[in-house]
C-alpha cells in the first residue's frame, strides 16, 4: 500500500473571500472500491436573491439536495470560487 502526505499552501494577499461550489464524496469500503458522488451548486443568480440550490450527481442520477445533506457528507475534495477580487 502506498501512503503519502502532501501539503499545499498559498498566500492570499488580497484577503479574498470564497464560497463553496462543489464537493466530492467517496462512498465505499476503501480507495480501491466504492463510488464517487459530486455535490455541485450552479453559479446563477436566483430570482428571489437567495442562494442557488445544491445538486447531487451520481452516475446517471442528478437530484436537488439540501445544504444540510451536503454538509453531512464525508467529503474527499472541495471546490471553491473566489468572490470579487
């Protein structure tokens, strides 16, 4: 089994803000077996001014999910979008 550790860092000189736009979750017993699920939020303005909805994409199924479901997942990877700047 190959084990490794990598540390990434970057300096945010502009004090930028970010919001979460995607999460990848691995569901399964090991890294060699299981299933990947993506939670994504489109970058669209909502007519009522609220936050855009979240969607769960799993193979051929895409469904709208609550923020609570996204926050409960055991995330493997996060995607952020910089706000402004």
